[in-house]
């Protein structure tokens, strides 16, 4: 049975990656945050874990639904990891993927609403506010194909052609294998994203090859495939589940998405505007 997960960390869990070539991994903890950095360095590693060549960073924190404080260690550590993936200079386009009408899929649109967009702030306004070192940032939600008639990748590509950013950051809800990782995990990677792949509804790839600039994908797992969950509980990986395509999400998903969006968007804002404090960023995006 196919095990669905968007997390590189879970792809590596049943593999002794230290004994094979093509994949490296390191982990460290600080306070309530555990950071795992995985790098796929060649085709052998990509084939081994089923992920493209690139960097994958996972932050595991306290459950978002039970934790409403976003100015602290979690924020600064996640912001630092995002900073390591984005170009040091140039404008950045932030795209929120997903469906705002479906709670487990609303992470991207909610984050996009809280990104500190700055491209329109120019001239005297910058001088008067003292924000002379603002990085140019644009933010928007792609919507979904069923509503817009256009793939998210097509919309992003069109905007990249018009705005000429140095990089794109995408934000999307992900699927995990383990229910233990729902609502307390953030994955950041340098390889872009294939929207819907974790739930068996893959759309066009969004990466540097298709878009033309580096694509940093950030996501939070919000669902687990029911078939995967049943097989794990049964202790039988080959067990068949009679209702394929069913996804499971936590009861407190509303609160989880709300808090995850606040933490993720604030971490992106801190990474893009490091000279502005978290407190001021919250005020500027409220």
C-alpha cells in the first residue's frame, strides 16, 4: 500500500540514511523546538526517499492548537531556517496555496493575508516611517482550480514574469503519515511543491524549473490518509482500507490552522524583514 506523506522526515524514518549515499541528516533541539535538516544530494538519494534533490528542514514544536504565544524561541528558530533557504537580496513573491473554504486546506490563504506586503511602500512613506531597509515583498492567494480555472503554478508563473522576484515562497497544508505530527510541525524546503500530492490530487509542479526562480515551499501537515492510519494501528502495512481517499484531521483543526497560520506567516515576515521586531510585525499586519 502506498504511504502518503509530504514530509521528508517521514520518508527517511524507515531508512538508515547514514549508511547510504545521497542523503545527509542532522538534528538538534533548543527548548521546545527540534530542528531536523535533511539534504538530498544526488539521484541515488532522491530515489531512496522519493524526494527531489535539495534541502528539507523540519521544525517540531508544541501543538499549535494549545499554544497561542508566537513571539519566542519557536518563531526565531523557524525564521532563521527560512532565512537559510531564501536569497539574501531581491524581491520575494509569497503565494498562499489552498482552499480558504475548507478548514484543513486554508493554511495558505490565511498566511497570505498576514504577510507584510511592501512593494507598494515607496518614497516619502519609507522616510516618514523610518523603514528605509524594507525588502520588497508581494503576497497573494492563488485560489483553487475549480474556482479560478487556472492552475496555481500558472498564476505564479504569470506573476513571476511580471514582477521579476528573486524567489517565490509557497505556503500550503501538507499530509503526514503520523497523526502525532499534525499541528505541531513545519516543513521548509528548497525544492518547491506539487500541490495536492499528499492527498492523491497532484497538480502541476511549482519549482525553479517550471517557474524560473528558486521556490521555497513551507507547509504544515493538517491531515493523515485514513488508510495509512488504519494500517499503522493494525500493525499491517499491507492492510486494505475499504474507503480509499478518506483523510483524517484533528477535532481542533480550526484552532490549529489559525495558530499555525499566525506562527508561519510571522516567521516568514521575520525572515524577510529581520530588522523589524516580531512585535512591530504583528502590529503592521493586524
